[in-house]
């Protein structure tokens, strides 16, 4: 029995050596190995010969090398120095080597450079913050084709009334057009992740809607904390009322408006909601136009969320 264990350990060691680099799944390192899906993702990005492409988490470069052939330049942002070295080695000596620009580090702590399109097999743990980093990036890019965990992708495209409709859905759809492109099974990766994946295309709205996004997100955050509750219930919490009252007093002070001694923010909020038929509405069934109208109604009455 001990002899068998030693042999097994030896085989594993040889296997790891034969396969080369070990992947850190805790960093989302699941390499897309199916060339048909790699090609399909790149095709959906419609890369032009004049394009600068941003790639997040290039890994060993299966997508990178193909994009280098199509675009003017690929800026690849890789967290793991080992992977970056592998990619550099892979393109060294090829005609495309001078078109690759590597950034080694955490993309969430990096100022994004100018790019025309973004293509990425995303590390799933940074999916949500990266989507908003992208959508708030200026100057505008043309499109992003991104691989996400299946459920996250479904949240991005969910509509009012859908089970997965949430703050992420409405915030993304306010700023961009989002389309689900394809499903990708876990066996297309090495090593296989525990979840299924999907590819989405994101096209930012240019120009963006003429609203203060911090204000919008503040409102939506309150409404979606309990998306199945009525807005009247969502806005009755003590913390929400205190925050709105503080913002209201700042607004009044800046505009030389007197606040009555017996002023009640809770009553003011309830009046606004009931007088405009919002009190009984629920976030899970409200669309972008509903929230824009609600935000405008609050703002017109001096109530702000940022």
C-alpha cells in the first residue's frame, strides 16, 4: 500500500510537469481551451485592423494570439506574473510581438488605457465591479465581449418581473445595451470550473443618459435591498430616512430654504410616494423609465441620494 501511494504521488508530479504551469483556480484561472469558442468570441467583437483591444486575464494567450493577428494592438492585463511570462514567451519572435502590451497587476487597481473593444474570459470574482469600471470608463469604447458565470450573465440581461432581475440588471441596462450571445459548458475549460458560463456583448450608450449616476444608484440601492417589498416599506427604514434627511438639510442650506421645526422626513417621503402612485410599487417590476420618473420626483422635492 505505501508503495502504491509513492507511485501515485510520482505520477501526479510528472503529470504536472508535463502540463507545465499550475493554474490558481482561486484567482479564476480557468483557461478556455476550445478553439471554436475562442474564435466565436473574437468574431462577436468584430475587431478591426485599426482597433486597440483590451483583454483581461489573458492566461496563456489562446485568445490573445488570435486577436494580435486581427487588431492594431492588444493590451493584456494579467494579475499572475507567471502567466504574463508564459504569454510573453509565446509571442516572442513572432511578427505580432510588437503589437502586445502587457500590464502585470490587478485590473481593479489599474487606470484603464484607451481601447476600442474589450474581450475577456473574466475572473468571476471581479465580474460586477469590473462591469461598472468599464461602463464608467471614458473615452467611450465600442463594445465588450465578456465571459461570465452563467447566473451573473443572466442577471445582466434580466427584465422587470424576471426572478434574477436586480440592481445589477437595471444599472447595467441604464448605461448599456446588453445581449446574451452564447452558453459555454464547463468542459471547455482547463481546469473545468464548478459552474457553467455564458458570453455577453455590452455596448455602452453614447451619449449616456443625462443623469447623475451616483444619485441614480443611491435610489436603486434602497429599492432593491428588498425588491419584493413595496417602495413604501423600503423607504420606511430608520437608516434610509436619516440619510435622506441629512441630504435634504444640506440641499436646503445651499439653497437658502428654511426647514420647519416640526419637519418630518418620513412624512415627506410617504407623501411623495403616495401622491405619485409609487408607494405600492415594487422594485422587481419597475423598469428604467419608472426609476427615472421616481428619481426626478424626489429631486424636484429637494430629496437627493448622493
